[in-house]
C-alpha cells in the first residue's frame, strides 16, 4: 500500500505542471473569447490602404513593392477553413520598380481563395489552381483574431505569460499576444517558403471597435519577412453572415500544375521546358548540362531536373542559371542546392542566396533541410561566358531594368536564341499590345541594341517562344 500511494503522489506531481498549463491556456482563451463577443463562425471585413508584393523587391534587402489598395474585402468561414480575398489595387510606384505584376494600368482586380487543402485564383472568371499559395492562405484564415481562438483550442495551445502558443503540423507555427483588455494585439507566425525555408509573418491588430457586439480591429498591419506586406484601415465588419466558399471541380480535379513538364526541342541540344506558368531551358554542353531557371518550388524544379536527366542521360547538371531572386523565379533553388549543383546569379543576389539556401525549414522540411549541403553560388556582374566544344552560352546583365537590379538573360550566339524572364512576356498572337509599353520591355530592347546581339528568337520564362519582331511589335517600334 505505501508503494502504491507513493506512485500516485509521484504521478500527480508529474502531471501537475501539465494540468496547470492546460488550465492557464483555457483561462486565457476564455477571457479572450469573452472580450471579443459572441462566438463567430464567419467574418467579413472591408477596408482600404496599401498592399505589398512579398518576395518581389528590386534587390534583396529592399522593402516589398507597394500597391494602392483601393478596396479590400476578406471573407472567412472558420467551420470550413475557407477564405476569399477580393482586392482592387492600383499602381503606387512611378516609375514601377520591382515585381508583383507591375506596371498596373488603371485598376487591377484580384480574387484569391482557399479552402482546406486547395488554393485558387479567379482569372478571367475562371478558377486557376495555385497550390503554392496554400500555406500562406491557410495561415491567414487562423491568424485573424477570431481564427486564433479557434485554432488555439484545436491545436492544444499553451501559454507563456499573455502569449498563446500553438502549431498546426506541416502548416504553420503561431504565437498570439493578448493585451490587457484581453484582445489579440499581435500574431507572430512562421510559414513554409520555397526560397527561405521558414518565413516569419507578424500581424499587429489595434484600434478595436464594436461591430454589432463583436470586437474587431480597425487597423491591421502585417509584415512578411521583416517588411510591410499589408497596411489596412478597416471600415466595415460583418460577423456570422453567409460565407459560402466551394472548391470548384476544375480545381479539385486538376493535376498538380508543378509536376507536368512539356518539352519542346528548339535546337540541337536545346530544350524549352514549359507545362505551367514558369519555364526553364536545358542546354547540352560537350561534357555537362546547363539549366536556365529553377522556378516556383521544390516540386517544379525536381520535375525539371528529372526531365533534364532524361533528355541528356549520363551528363551531370553543372550549372543552374537564375534570372533574378524574385521568389517565383528562385523557389526551386533549395532543391538545386540539395543536389550540389552550382547556381549562377547576379552578384547582387549572391549573399542573399548563400544565406537563404542554407537556412532551416522546420515547419515543412524540404530536401535541403533533410540533407543540407552548403550552397554553391557564383555571382555575375556584367557578363559570363560558358564555352565548351562548339557551344557558347553568354550570360548578360540586363542593365538598368527597373524590374530587378540584377536581372540576367542568357544568349546563345550560334543559335541566335535569347532567354529572359519578366523583362518581356509575349502577349497572345491575336492580342493588341498594351500602350504605353512596359518600361521593362523597352529596357530589354535597349539592352539588345547596346550589346549588339543578333537575336532571332526569344524563349521567355513566361509565355511562348516568339521571334524578335514580336518584342518590337509590343513596344511599337521597328527592329
């Protein structure tokens, strides 16, 4: 009997801290719930301000490019873990500098959605799957003040002082700070990112008001990766209204857009790898292979590298040339680093990539995190020539391009083929080019002239292969 009593006492002493934590978390969450008003199953809030394109700065280390946010409406259904963002934005930077679909002429309308395991956009009234955006949109559902309450209870939150701490495995980590009035004042999160591994997000909530009995902030400021990504003044909030977000069959049944590679041979030992929104080019040298661009994410680049090895069996992939550091164009470089392949980029990106590609990925470990290698990054200033056998590959800096300070293009002099990304994206064959033309495209034409390149065709990293004349048609000039 004495031994049994001692065992029970020992177990109680062991479990007491756990029970205290659980009680503490429940107490604080209950206090927050009471302060914020009646239970909320849906929330819709509208406002205006500024929005910023994460990962699209003109050089690593600069703030994200700003856009005027004329109108913003976010609708969330917590029961179905669904979100819809409707934005009307206009150009803020003049001249345009950086990425994010600049320059905008007039108003640009964006409709961005997510529901559980699906993310999609509405483009020309049609749903387009964008699974790469899912981690961030999932995080946004549960980072709203009422979402924090729901997610914290569902994920066994603990409390550190007045900070609620929890994680959704393989999705995000989150800490929410509670003010003295028991309202959520700040959310700090970490989400998986293809370029930097773990990407920090900080959202501050202030100036709460009562909207029909529900407390909600009227000022929301968000930073992603340390730079402002949203600055919103909320004008209207509606709780527990109808928010019905259904996953379209076209999205639910769509194949993975990142694993399909459509290969087009464009010359002897040269292949254009399309199949999605972002393309790559494979160039066979005498003893090795060069790949231009590792875009989007690990899935896409693993598929591109696998296709490359099928096209050119027995030769090592020696170099992957990166056009610029924008996240959609460098999202596969961690997979490249994991294979020990040398990355060629403009020198302005070199230090950024050395740090980002060596960083951890704890939320969702990728190839580089599971078996890390020191990234091998070579910087280019004005020009780099790779010559082996009969093949020459020239890498040039597109000088003075406001899209990115370190934008690179690749030129094959023998084939007269130019490979570039984001300086010029061809319009549809029957479409009228926008006027005035993009200054990024005008600058590309100026660089072709400056370097005296005898270009025949352009293989863009977005869109279709076109003759040089198409570029000049786009800018309204003659070659």
